[in-house]
């Protein structure tokens, strides 16, 4: 038991240390330029942290295959889902899938959307994927702001 606790504590220390460096102070391994002055930030860039896995280190899911809820034998009655509805087209994105992918690029009816989930904070948002008339996809940047995932636009 002491060995398990020792490794758990070591893991917490490593993860905490990995999330403590602000963007721009590291090697740029997360796919961003070392000189982050080249980018325009709408949030305070000194508060952006490296989340561990690099850019696309957590694979976003694109155009997921949907199944009927009765076919989802990996779900229980207590499994949390994120719901999205457009007209009669209703989708449920289970937390076990969101935990693994964090971003799901999908089309629900006529809506091109990205479901963005942060397992650290438990927050979910849905974004439209049309930018200036062009549909894009979003990926996981590997960066965090206020412990929330920062997606990036693949355009």
C-alpha cells in the first residue's frame, strides 16, 4: 500500500510540475512558437500553461459513428453524457468518449459543431465550426487556461 501511495504522490508531483510553466518559457514542444509574441492572444498568455501532451497528443474525434443508446453496452444508467439537439436530430456524447478525445467535431442536422470537454474542470462547450464560410475542425492544443483545455483551429 505504501508503494502505491508513493507512486501516486510522485505522479501528482510530476503532473503538477508539468502544468506549472507558462507558455513561451518552454521549448515549444506543444506546437506553439518559442516566441509567442508572434501570436495574438485574446487571453493573458502568461496564464496559459502547458497541459502535458503536446499538440494533438489527445486525438480529437471527427465525424463519430452514432449508435442507438440500447446498443451502447459500455454505458450504464449513471453514465454522464453531454447532449446536443438540432431539430429532431439529438446526440449524446458519453463522458467515457469525451475523457479520451476531449474534442468531437461533428455535424448535427445542419449544424457543424465542435463539442469541447475538459476533464480537469468538467466543463463542456459547443462551438460552431464555420469560420468565414469555411468549415474547420478543432484539435487539442495541449495548452490550458484556468485549467481548461484550449482548442486550436486547424484552418
